[in-house]
């Protein structure tokens, strides 16, 4: 299955490093027979899994709030009708009280962990960031837009939840709060593994700290997988290059694409960069051989 996705839709959650504009690029470059599960050890926003729309999936993250959010959609607890009522009510409070209501709701979420509060904060916080402190508390400040939840914006969010519900409903999708090591230990040969870990030297603190040793350990584990995989990372921007890419994946076929990330905690993280997609040789789309990085073309040719 070399699945082309042209009509990519955005998920309900926003997060730094979101792959909405890269889904087509990812799926254009990989092939998979679709027989096993679509596996993501780093679910993040969920945008890739939702657009791929496989029948079976194992979707994991260490961020329990992301997993609980999608479980709430899966069970029907989070649905468009209840969400609209919630956003209209909390939006009115935000308009009347401004940032005071935001911080009251943030404190409420950090105590009770409601998926509704989580979504509200995700859409009312500064620049769509998702970040937690060492105590596991959501700590992104207010976006300073008290009138943010206009009817059109609420409808947009509810439609995104409705789309996610339609994608998840009736499917054999398992959402798990677990470390990537646990997820990779459950991989079967027929699965396809898509990995979008925190980018080293960029977004490394959105929930757990992501150290160079973590990135190195993941790279070693990925290269030992028996199942096909695709691994998202970055190659370079105008400031620097990603040494992690050449250190671990110089022998693997890699496709690149210019991209701009609009979500980030500071200006230096919101700029143009060259995105890289590392793939196991057995899962590269046949028609994409000529689009591999020149550095990898010789190795790629040997691999086939």
C-alpha cells in the first residue's frame, strides 16, 4: 500500500512539531501492505494516524493527557455536542474574565485532568504550545485573546473532533500511555512503525525531557526493528545541521522536504527547515527512488 493522501485534515489538538503539512509527503514516500497495525510510539497530535486511517493501530505516548483525550473520543465521552456546549460556556467566561478565567481553568485541569479542559487550554494558550513542568502540570501562559472562542472557531474545533470520532469509531485502535521502549517491544513483523520523536536540539521538553542519550537509544532500537519503519527528524536549517541524522542513519534511504513550523516557544523554533524522513529500505515507495538524498542514492541502490 503506497497510500497517497491529498486531502489532509487537521486534528483537534495542536502541538509544536505537528505534521499536518507533512502527512502527504510521508505517505507519498512509504509503502506498506496494510496487513498489520499502524504503530506510533510518539502519537503527539495524532494527525498522521488519523489521516492514514488504518483498520488496526497501536498509538502510544508518555503524555497521558493526549492518550486520555483520544480515549475520550473513542468512548464517546468527548463528542461534538457536549464539546460545543462546553466551549460556548467556557468561551463566555473567558470573554468576561479574560486571563483570570484561563488560569483558573488551567489550575482546574492540573487537578482533575479533564479532556475537555485539556482541549480548551490547548486552543487558548500561547501559540498553540503544549508544555508541562517537572511536576507534570500544564504551564503554558494565556494567548491574550479573550474573544478567541467565536462561534466559527468553536464549530471548527467541533468538526475536527467529529472527524476524529469518525476515523476512530469501529476500528481496532489501542491507545496506550507508555514509553517508546514498551511500544517497540510489542512490534510484530507485519506492523508498520512511524516514529516522530521530539527533535533533538529543538522541541525536547513538551512533557518529558528528551536527552541526546534518549535519541541515541531510540535510533539504535529502530535500526534493529524487523518491521518496516519511517522516522521523522530534521536535516538542517539556516543555523545548523542535525548531527544525529548522519551519526545514526547515513546508511538508510532518506527523503527531504522544505518545511516551516509555525508553533514554537520562541522565534528561533519558528523558521524554515529541511525535514527528513528516514525509512527502512523495504518500505520505500518504488516510484520514490530517484527522490532520495544524493548522499543516500548509492546505498539505496545497493539495498534493492
